[in-house]
C-alpha cells in the first residue's frame, strides 16, 4: 500500500539578528500569545523582581566616585544588571521560543545592544504580521467568492 504524504508549511517568517536566523511563528495560535506579550512579560518581570528584591542601592549612588563603591554595592549593581538582562531575555524568548536569548547572547554578549534591537525588531514584526493579515484576508475573500459562485451555479 502506498503512503499518502501531505507537506505542511509553517506559518511565519525568518528574522535575522546579526548572523543568527530565527523563525517568528505567525500562526493564529502563536499570534494569540504574541498579542498578550505584555501579560506574559509582566509575569516574567515578577519572577525576576523576586530574585532582585534583596538588592539595596544607596540613595546617593549617582554621586559616588569609583573608590566609594563597596563590594556590596558592586554585588547590588550586578543584581540590577542581571534583572535587566532577564527582562530582555524574556522578551526574546517570548517572541522566538525558550532559549533564544541564550543563543543570541552567546554570539553577541552585549545585552544593552540586544535591548536596543528590541524596538525596531518589534516594529518590523508588527509590520510583517500586518502584511500577512492582508494576505490572509484576500485568501478568505477568494474562498468566500468561490463558495458563493458554486452555490449560485447549483441554483
């Protein structure tokens, strides 16, 4: 007996960050998640805040000279950087899947540069989603017209 084989193409598009190519899943299922990104990110931020809440920064830290910093101050600054890094990581992982930030950060270990890339990345993804939505609407309209045409012919 011969097998039946149906190819399934994923819905989405490639996104290149530096030399790393990722895939943005623009399926309806993933878009529901994407449009709730703020809620997901808030949850991730709560988790990161729990880890960072023990850090204390002196009120006058901006006036510190380099020699003024204690080991404790440096540990607290590290905690703040780790917090920011976790928030950035969460955004990449929400967009492209768990582990994405680690993959990118391994190649580009500069979380501030990766943070700066998030805004243009988000805008480009939103634009591409809009284009795909227009195409989906056209396809639905074509199918609807085909159906109505067949229905009229039967009468």
